[in-house]
C-alpha cells in the first residue's frame, strides 16, 4: 500500500506544492500522474494478499473493494465536472467543446477551432503535395498539431525519428523535399530548425526557397514552408 503513495504520491505532492508556490501553471496535463496513482491504490486495496497460511477475510476484502470502487466513481464524477470548467480546465474545456461542436456555436469551441485553423491549413496543404515518406522536416515542439492533423504523418521527419539530427544538419544530403519552420521569436527560438539554421525562416539560409507562408490565425505563428534546394545532377 505504501508503494503507490511513495512513488506517485510524492510526484503529485511536488507538483501541487510547485503550483501553490507559483512555479508552474495549472494545466491539467501536469497532474495526469493522478490517474495511475488512483488505479494502483484502488487495485492494492481490492487485492487479496496472503497472510501466513490464511487470506484476508472475505468481509474485509469486500469492504476494501467497495472503498476502491467508491474512490474511482467519485474521481470520475469530479473529473467529468472539472473538465468542462473553463477556470479549472483552461485548455481542455475549450478543446472538448470543439470536439462536440465543430460549428463553433459556443465561445469555447470557437476559441479552440480558431486556435488550430492555421495548423489544419498547413497540414492540408502538405497533404495535397502527395509527397513520399520522410519528405518534410519539422520540429514537434511547436509542430505537433500539424503532424497530428495530417492524413499522412509518415511524410514528416519529426524530432523523435532516428535520422532527425542528421537530416537537420544537412537537409540537402538527406534529400529532404521541404522544411516547415515557425518564426524565430518567443517559443520559436526553441525550435530545433531555428537553432540549427538561424536565418532559415528569414531567407532560407542558402539551402531552401520559400514555397508558401501561412497567415497567422488566432494568435498562432506564421509557419513558412521552404522547398529544399536540390543539387544539380
């Protein structure tokens, strides 16, 4: 019983203390550790452990199992209520509304749909090019929404790919077709492509030519799609 409390409980306690001290934001994803924590605590309570030659009495096991179920149901009900609260679930509530309201009838769904419009446009355009596998270099730090909106995510070379660093270092040698890059400002300063080729967003860094710029919609970055200059045969 002490194991889940020590491992997961310690992490959750640290995250809560950091939030109350103003060191982190209140995004719900920071507290996803609560899910395996509650599952393991409930499973431990419901499990029958050998006690010498005898097992825990049946009545005792039923009480603990019932307590675990009550805990799980209570957590589910409070989570369902909280996920729709725009104060507590500042990101998730709007995105959830957009899932069930694609026409943007509510303020939350309008916000979420507007926020992702640029990324959907980029993904749609790249899909229309009908490129082969591994043709477009992109850093997932900011570009994850583009890749997840694409119908052909394997056409991208992303940060977790084994050949990402080599492709980033020399896109011409690795015969990439295109590079997607955000502006070199704010969070875009962390983009791996901007760090490796500081002038690429501005002028192509001598290795690529601007193909298309996607206009900022909903306070999103102006993504630029560059076509890699291929060496003459």
